[in-house]
């Protein structure tokens, strides 16, 4: 499979999987700082993934970095 297609599918998977996870984690807490971490983590993961694709010549490294950012923020939201 081409690297560009793999990178695009990883980015799309982050969006498709991230939205339900954000709702599952954020909604039970109500509107608090803890509930705002998952949506901000998803947004940050998507932005970092897009920036990394532009900065490097490897289209797969961007979405993987986006997944890493999203995972770290989700872990932080669950720990707090």
C-alpha cells in the first residue's frame, strides 16, 4: 500500500475512533476541565499529525504522532 494512503487512513482512523472515545470519557464528567481534555487531545492529535506530515517526507509518521498525542492526553484525562 502506498505511504500516502496509509497515512491518510491512519488520520481518518484517529478521527473515527477518537470521536466516540471522547464522548465516552468526557460526557460522564459534565463540563469540567477534566471533560475538556479528551476533545482538546483529539484536536491536538489531528493538528500535530497534519503538521508532522508537512514537515517530514514520511506521511505515516504524522498520524502516528497524532495517535501518540491523543493517547497521552486520554491517559492524562483518566488519571486526573
